[in-house]
């Protein structure tokens, strides 16, 4: 069975690091590589970069990590959304390894 995955999408790289740190300190999880989303109208956002933080572990640990990450990121620049997939299917697993941060 695959590990659960928790997503926290935040405004900016600083918030991503703060969220990731808080989530990993709150529960027995590990992080996948960050990903980014280039919004359609970045000039309208308070921070023009959206970063996705991904936590992996058992469902309860991922839930605790996501909650801590959301709380921490809200104090920095804010959260776009969060979600947990308890048992990702194989096609989803492949997509989780992709990252847009290393591309222009």
C-alpha cells in the first residue's frame, strides 16, 4: 500500500519552507520535492509564486503535518488550498515525482 500524501499549496517559497518545517516537526512524515504553479495573473497576488508542499507518511501523520503546515503558512503569506490523498493510485504516484521548480 502506498503512503498517504498531503498537499499544502502556499504563496511563496518562504511560506513553503516554513510550512514544510512545521509539518515535519509535527508528525512522522517526510517531504517530496516542492512544486510550483505559475498563476495566470501573478501581479494580482500578494506573492506571485504558488508553491506546493507534499508530505508523505501514514494517514494520521500526514493529517497532523498538513494541519501544522497550514497554520504556519497562514502566518507568513497564506495558503491557497490543502488536501490529503489516503492511498494514491500508481498513476498519481508517478505524477508526485514531477517538479516545476527546476524548470524556467
